[in-house]
C-alpha cells in the first residue's frame, strides 16, 4: 500500500522564525523523535505540513483526545462479511509504510495510551501489536512527531517524564512583530499596514495573559481578523467576531480587549 493520499502536493506556506527548518531536517535525518512545543495558533501544524512537503514524505496526523484508546492508534479487528479483519490504525500505517506520524496535542490522550509509542522512540523502533501477536519493525522513513502545549494542562494531564525524555523539542511562539505582520498579510491577503495594526492588537492582547486570559490573540486569530477584513468587514467588528467573543466570556476582559482594538484603530 502506498500512502499517496497522505502526500502534500503543494508547498504549504511557512515563514521560518529561526533555525527550526534546519534543526528539524537534521533530526529527521537521524529519525530522532520530535516534540513541537508552544501555545495554540502559533504555527506548529503549518510547520509540520511544510516539513513533510519539503522532505517529500507522507504525513499522517492524529488529533489526540481524552477518549482515544491505544486501539485508535494501532488498529483493531473489525467485523467484515468475510469474518474479522485487522485494520491498521494511523500509527501502524505510518510505521509500516514509512510516514511522518504527527500526534497533535498528545497530552489530551491518557497516559496508558501514550506508552504504545515508547518502543518506537528508542533504538528498537518497533511497534508491538499485541492483539494481533505481531511485532512491526518501523519502516526506515517512519518518523514520530508530537505537539505538546504545557501551558493549559494540569499536572494530572501532563506527559509522563519517561515519555518526554524521548523527544528533542522545538519551541514555537508568537513571532516578532514584523515577521508576524508578514505572515498575517500573506495568509489573509491583506495590505502591510493593516497587518501591522492587527499585530499590535495581538501583542497588546497578550499582555492580558495572566489577568484572566490563558493566552492572548494567537497568530491564527489575527489571520482570521484579516480574512474578515479582506472580505469587507470593518476592523472593530472583525476583531469582535474573531478575538473578543471567542476568547473569553468575562465582560471585563471583553471590555479590555475592545479598548485595545479601539486604541489601535
Ligand atoms: N510561521 C508561520 N508561517 C506561516 N503561517 C503561520 C506561521 N505561524 C502561524 N501561521 C498561521 O497561523 C495559523 C495557525 O497556525 P497552526 O500551525 O495551525 O497553529 P498550531 O498548530 O500551533 O495551533 C496557520 O494556519 C497560518 O495561517
Ligand atoms: Mg495545530
């Protein structure tokens, strides 16, 4: 089976912020498991899509969640007219046929689920399928990447120490203002000046972090504002729709955010 449907055909736009492309390429060449850290909406998913395209490898993404079981990752027997048939899960597909497997928001998964990746992340590079009584040796192109946002999680929902230590990490964050403006302008198809205004709003909103906000407006949110504006919505209404209302239900914080918007417009 080829993984044709997991191939990325067009270059996903990614604006490098530091040496992350070089570092990832080096880690990939040694198949070193990678962890992408940082808050939501700062480019982690876009980065891995770009890297998969750059390296010419299929990318299999799994959005991890609380109810996910090890079977959701490795596979299960399903009833079929012909009897019970084994179906490889996304992780097994990547291991068997050689893809980059991206486990997005890995902390959302329960710890007993995440231990299935352990034998893949050391020199053994194997995946035991216990129910099938099979031990798969990873394809030479198999590469494991996870995303991990330590900010929101409680200690109960953290990664096991023994899991964390298996990964090399790249830190993502909100880029410097001129770079973020370049990204927003490009992604939203917006002029440079307006993009700069949006970035200023984003930066000021981030100062509210810790004053009731988990995070300020992310790059993703600024892109969303920009897209509404490019479609003809005014600045204040676009900000209300994509930043102020989604980010908090607290009336005081909403007022504070609206004031930031008014001050920047
Ligand atoms: N460095 C970057 N280069 C290009 N686009 C970016 C970058 N950082 C953020 N973006 C934009 O922000 C959006 C959200 O980024 P995403 O990768 O989905 O965030 P994350 O996975 O970290 O939550 C992207 O769809 C893209 O429009
Ligand atoms: Mg993402």
